[in-house]
C-alpha cells in the first residue's frame, strides 16, 4: 500500500485531517479505566465532527516485556534488544555479565480496545480506532541455575520456564495501535488484489439482509486487520470480521438441527440474544459453534412452504447455499 492524499497506509492508518501525533498523545495521556471514559474524552476533543464510541475489548493476549531487578528497578523495557546488545551475539558473554544478578523478565498483558466513529450511511463508512491497554507484570526469573540456553533466541523466548506470580511492575497504560478509515482501506486492499473475497461477500450479505435495516454494521462487528509479510517482503493485510457481541457466539454445534417450528425458534433465540436479525447466519459464517446445516435446513423448510424469514434474508441464504463460504 502507498502513501495517498487521504490516508497514510502501511503498518498503520491515520485519519485525514487529524494530526497523528495529537491522536497518539491523547491515547498516551489517558488513564485506563473500566469504561475507557478518559480515553474517549481526550480522543473526542480532537475533532468534534469525529466522535468515537467503544464497541469491543479483546483480551487474553500478551507480548514480551523488559527486565527489572528483584527490587523492581528498571533495567530495560525491551528484553530482546537489551540481550542482543549486551551479548554481542554470544549468549556466553551475556551469562558471564549478569547470571549472578537478581534479574526478572517481564511481559505485557494486553487488551485491544476497538473504538468506532460513523462517517456516513454506508456499511463501511466508519473509522475504526484500535488502542492497546498494556499492563506490565513479572513473568519469570531471567536466569535459571539449572538451565543453560543454547542460543540467544532460546534465552529471550524459552519454551519452558518457571512462572512467577504476575505482580504489576508499573501502572497500566494505553498505546495507540492504528486508526483505519475502513471504506478507503478495504477499497485499497481490493484494488491491490489483496484482502479477502470472503470478507467482501460477508459485508455484501449484511447489506442485503434485514440486519442492515435494523442496526449499523459497526455496532455489531469490527474488522481485524492482520498484518503479514508476503514472500516478496511486502507488508500486506488479512481482514476478518470480529463480533462485538459481549458473550461468546451461541454454541449449537452439538445440537440436533430441528425442522419447522423447532428451527425457527432456535434462529429467533440466537437473534434475540445478539440483538439483531440474521445474527445466526453471520455467526455461522465466522464460528464453528453454528453448523452450516442450519442454512440448508432453512431452505428445505422454505421449499416445503414453511416460511419464517423475510424474502430478502431467504435470498441471502439461497445465495450461500449455491456457493457456500465461511470466514
């Protein structure tokens, strides 16, 4: 992707007309809280015409941290860079320097907050802001007297190690990740021949269904832009939808798929839980918890004259039955 007049593309995206440094500073200065109140206040003060709301927090991931002493004094914020510098490429040099010191490796426990701001009436007319909340905690003793790493990589990222109680090393902090004008980003990916055909079809299905009549896409789904490097060394993105549904998608994988009234009630229950029509269908495309068999059964019911879905939804399901896909 290239630098254009509208957005800077590459590892991150920035919003036209908004100073990237101002946005980054607002994230950095905000104090983490349960509802991201301070973060939203600071971000929404930047441009009164672009107002963000929080729609999803994704937890359960972590990344490598730095090194502190046993008394929690900072040695480095980046273990890998520090180890490469101090070892001069030889693990023995690093061990000779520091093995007698009481040093502890840390990790960052992470949460990604997804904030969105509507910019129009189209399905992709929104800006998606991703902000990480990081909490640095104790991870493991940096050195183990019973274990001698054979390489720098093994030292930095060992497979087996003694876990420490994850006590906080510092206060949690926000870190700006990326801001994505979704319509433009997806169009650029399409023109490049990258991105996901299934993702484009997913969004077309949403636009054709009664779900689009009930609620904006961005209130129910965000888009994961997953960076990767192709075989030529160019940075690319995979894209996948990510539900904002606060609970896990209903799991009916083991259920017996009924016909008629039983199936109609199952579909309505899923939609009622999610808060919009056709939720069952979009969950079916994105989670193994809902069998594809449901779609076939709906169409068999329809052919038998048992209609419990609007015509436009039946057309979406029929199109899927003609050419099934998942994402």
